[in-house]
């Protein structure tokens, strides 16, 4: 039977799916899954009329007493995945909207519970995995070369890898490895991940939106907006976004002669154990800035380049000062909401990460004994706007595509953002919150990958927006960063495979 979806059908599918998932979540919270979840499944079918009858398998007349809400999710999954498949074929943009609506229902249900519910978490994992699988299958692609690459990357020392590619062949998403140590389940294809310094691209975009509105001027001293810190008057807003301020990095500095000046405890080097012991400690942004300002600057403002998380914590405080709202509120109002980025979170000091997600681990020595602990939950305020956000590979694709597509910034500011400045690092030029790189096959990519303890999130796009790659790599971290070489090679291999294909040796190591 061929079904052609009208605009009303598409809207009805979204509403019915939201209602079904919400009812099932209520079932888990109320302890009455067999009754409420059954109603959810029936609602999805009946509310969508003919479409529902085709998509949904009615549970009428069947004994569901005692069935858990996670098991009841199986009653609704066929309808959700069938709807996703149909939408992918007829209206890919609406498929993304449908997916976003379902995930909002899942996340809203989790937030409204006073304590985390294992039943709701299990339901969330099932629904998200089913939607991702449906989306990837609906793209109608078989990309064994991409699957092979991520499986070989896992074999080189990683716990798990998930990859999403949008190119001339459409969309492909897959994963390899495991979601947790000792487990068998693969990493979720579109799981939540701590995105590290990709946070800087979101933050720079928000600052530039305020520039477009005339509320901030790029070449005005940052001290004019934040007089309370006594900043050097020569440091402009542009220098913050471009890392040319010279300000000390509060997470520590390594100088050309090899000497190290520590800031706050970080998971690397001699402060690793201290970071582990204090990983739920809350740092306020002002505290991090004042620590940085108590240390000597690396160079005179505007005379060099040095990557410093301090710049982006100041950018956060600048946004909050100018708008009178928190960064999280402004991010939601200006970027996350308009783009429908339901899987993206500005966590501030919360250690939580929404389901589903791959776990991250840390290995260290304590009193002569090797220990490996799960650090998936930790307070990200230690890095603040230098790299604290949470997102998904799908949301990162949507964001960077919208950014390069001119949906978030006027053309002239987007051009400034992507105009690179030499950094002194080979093939690494920095714009305003983005990195501009040449590929091994002579092309150009816009990126800003984000590394955090035990995880790296990649975000790449061609300047014309025609090809994107987003990925998450997880491993067991340690103070010595023993994964560093494997990570560098893995990142280079993914870039070569996706953006060069046969034009570059996919096994070629990074410089």
C-alpha cells in the first residue's frame, strides 16, 4: 500500500508520537506500564487514522499485565520506525523534525522525574537506537568502507566510535566497539557526548549574532563590557574569539622550553589524581578568569596566537553581561531552539548527561594500585565555556550546516568567522571560533574538534556545506594521554576517508 503524507499527516504523526512516548514515560514513573503504555501504543495508531492503521500494530485484547515499560516500548517502536522510514523517503527535513519531537518527549520525561528511572532510561535507549537505525536504513545506503574504518579505529585502542556522514550519496551513520567496558552493546549511533571545544564554535556564533545586532563590537576592548576584571585595554572581543589575547590558559600552559605552569587541576600530567578526587567540584566562571589573570600573560595582546580556554569563559561572561540572561538561556533562544537541537545541552555545573550515551573511563594509580573508574558523570565547570557542552552527531551536523549555510549569521560576519589566522602550527589556522584546515587531497574543511577527558567529538564541513562529518570517539583516559598518537591517526584517517576518498592514503598518519 502506497501512502502519500500530507502536511496534516506529518503534523499528526509528530503529535501522536510525542503523546505515545509521554504516556509510556508516565507508565514507568507511575509503576503501571501495562495500562498506560498500552494506551500510548493505541493512541499512536488511532490518532493517525489510516496512517496509524498501516504503521501500528494494535495491542487490543492482548494480556500485557506485568509488562515493563521498556518491554512496552517494543509495542510502539514499529510505528515510530515505520514513520521515520516513510518520512525519510518523502521529506527528509520532516524526518529530522519527527525525530527531534520524539527525543524531546523522552528528555522531558526524564527531567520531570525526581530521580533517574532505570525504566525510562531503558525506554530512551531503545527509542533512540530505533530511530537512528531507521534513519540510517532509510538513507538507502550501504557504506562498508566507512564501517570498516571505524571498526579498525576501535581495534587501534578505542572503546567505541560513532560516525555520521552527509555527502553526495546522502546520509550514513554507524558505530563500532562497545558503549561500556565489559558490555556488548555498540555505542548509540546518535548518543549524547561531551563535545569539548566544539562549544567554542557555538559560543563564537552567539557573540557574532550580538555583533550583528549592534550590541557588541568586535574591535572594542573587552574591558569596556567587563570592567570588573581589570583586563588589558588592548584586548578586544575579536582577540578573545581568535585566541590572540595572550591571556594565560586557566587549564595550564606548556611553554616552548617544555616548562609547565599549572592552573586548576586537570586530568593530565601530575594533577590527574587530584582532578579525579575533585571531579564533582564546582568552579564559577569568574573564579577561572581571576585565576588566569593572576598569572603572567603569554604575550602582548594581538602579537601572537595561543589557545586559551580563558578567552571563551570571558566570551560567556560578555554574553551574559550584554543580554542580561544566562548563556544557557541565550543559547536556547538563539541557536538550539530555532534549529531544533533537542539533544544539545549547556550543562553549567550539572554532572548529568542524557541517555543514551557511551561511557567514558579514567585509569590511574592510587597507592601503587591501578584503578579504572567510570567518569561519565563529572562536573564540567572545570572547563566551562572552553568545552562543557553536550550534543549529538545529528545535532552537530544540523548546527554546522546551518552555520555555513548562512542561517545563523549575516554573510559578512560568517566570512570574518571563517577567515583564518596563522597560528604557527602546521595546517592549523584559526578564525573566530573555527579552525580552517587543508586536507591531504588539497581541499579545505572548516572544523573545531572537541577533546575532553576520555572522549573526542569531531565536527567537519566543506566551505560549500556539501559534505559534513561528525563523530564521537571514546577510550579509557589516563594522565599520560597514552591514546594521543592513535587519536591523531584516527582523526586523520576519518578526514581522509570522508573528504578525500581514494585521493589520499586513508592510513596516512597525521603530521
